[in-house]
C-alpha cells in the first residue's frame, strides 16, 4: 500500500485509490496512516473526529467509517490474494491499526533531512544543499492538505511542518555557505514576509542582502524584525541578531562571501548562523 502525506493524502493499493471522498472517513484513514502498524485507540479517533462534543452515536458511527474503509480496501485488493481488508485495517485491543509500511514520502523526507543536516554539520555544504533540496522537493503542498484536521492530526501536521522549516533553514544555510546569496534573495524576502518573527530567516536575508552590496536594505530588514518582535512579544532581537547587525554596521570581513575552495572543500563564512561574530 502506497501512502503519501506531504500534500494531499494519497493511499493506493495496486494503483487504485482507497481515499474516501467523505471528510470524516478520510480523517480516520489519515490518522491511521500516520501511525502505521500501531494501534490508534478508539478514544483518540473519537477525539479527532468530534473533539469535546461527540454525539451519543459516535462509537457506532466510527464503526461505520471503518466498514466503509474496509469496503474500499476490499475493492482494491486482489480477490485471490492472501490478505483481506481486515488484514490491512486490523481490529486491535482498544482500537484499530493499519498494517502497512510507513508513508513513502514522510519516511524518505526524514531520511534525507537526517543525512542533509549531518552533511551540514560536517561542512560538506554541497552535499547538504543537494540532500535538503531533495527532501523539500517531496512536499506537494501543506501536509494532508485535503484532510479535515482535528486535535490529533494537528499535532502530527505541526510536527511535519516544523521539520520542514528546519530543513529549509539548513538548505538556505548551505546555499549561503556556497556563495549563492544573490539567487536566494527572492526566496528569503518572501519567507521573511510570511514569518515576520522568524529570526533565522531574517538573519539569512540580512546576510544575503549585505553580500549583494545592499547593506542599507540589510539594516532595514533588521529594524523591521525588531519592530515586530517588540510590538508582538515585547522582546528585543537575540544577541546573535544584534551581533550580526553590528557586524553589518562595521563591515565585518567575516560577513563577506565565501572564497572559492577546492572540490568538496567547505566554505565556512556563514558560521555566524551558529556563532555570530563577537
């Protein structure tokens, strides 16, 4: 069974979709798909579907949704096969489990993220950029974009989105180390607008602008971030951001673009992303 969750929900058996059109059965399938091989309790499913106000008929309605899903599985399974729908969507003590491997895209995304972040820590910036580019390319839109989200699914989608943002931060850091600041400007400008309180994004934008010969724009980006932080959170920018701001004011040589290196050689001039100039 092929399952994809990094975008609209995809669940296929032998290239036949088993994603129901109705919203609540689709929710049940999505929650089970995010916990492959593990029991999702009836109480968790009821909470996902109805929150704090389940109808009296909720347990019976959930069983109806399970039957609908099994019917779709039965239509897609090979009638001569050894597994039936109840072998795929299993009843377990206290709940149900989907007896399938992990979501293909989420598993590959996690693998590429781990490899990419390791390469970044080791200074293999080209490898890091390529791996994290591939990881982010697996996303087809927001996770479970066409699924109604309850409390349990909200936790899972937030986890996936946070991992995506970490991968994006790492990929941009690798590209900055590789001297790709000019190519990043448009993307970073959009990200800063979307995430007005995200310090790392604004720091990356400031560095890219400075390296493109636009220090005044870099300073303006800092002051926009500072105004937003003070207005929304009553906080000043972190010491890291303040040091970067001071480095731009002083034209710190450590902020200059990386010098060309030999094949595989790391470009370390973006190290302020971890430890800014003192």
